[in-house]
C-alpha cells in the first residue's frame, strides 16, 4: 500500500503537463509567425492587400515581383536575388540588406527605399517611379537609370565602384 501511495504522489499530472505544453506551443507559434524567416528558394507571395513583411534567410531567393503597398523585404547576411527584382506600378516597398545580382525594375508611380543593398546590375526606373538609395553599393555594371526627373531618385551615402554613370539622379553623397 505504501508503494502505491508514493507512486500516486510522484506521478506526473498529465492534464497540467498537456496544458502547459499546449500554451508553450501556441506562444512559440505566434512569435514565429511574427518573425518568420522566408527560406531561400521559397516563392515570395504578398498574401495581404498591404503591409506584407518578409524576413529573408541567407541564400538565393531567385527573382520576385512586388505589387502591393507597404511591402518590406529584410535580408539577413548572405541574402540575395539571382534574378531580377520587379516592382510593379503603384507599389511601395522597403528593401534592406539584400544583394541584387540582376538589379531591379521599378514601375510607374511606385516608391521604393533601398537601404544597405548591393547592386551588381542596373536599376531601371520607369518615368513616374520614385526611389531612395541609402548606404547602398553599386558594383560591377550597376547604376541607376531613372527615366523621370532627377528629383525622383536620391542617392544618399552610397558607393559606386562600377564606373557606370547614373542617369537623372540627385546625389546627396556618393563615393566613386
């Protein structure tokens, strides 16, 4: 009898244990959804009508097209696109910490802020597009080709070692 009572005292309460595990799992899942990392090779889909946020893991994210308002692409060290980044007309986008091997195309009436990005090929801006390049590097054959007025493209604290001239841009600070 004493052996049975001792076991009953030390026996884990499976109901409490299950409830605790369930709460931990739910909390972890909620946090993971808030800061989910999009793995390399995963197709980027803007599922919401606006304010889509993507934390991109290291590796190749191939190419992507952005069409919504308020989309954010944040790269972790080693994040790059081997294909073209296409921003369709009327989209707004913030891009940070990403290497763009094939450059980017920015559509009419779109607004983009690039921060700490590396461009290996040109960025083409359709007339009416607006972009700020802050702390970016333009290497290899990269430059900014703006079809609109210079007031629509700002280069702020960037480095351009490509030797290819930018077209129709306002330069605040650029090293060459």
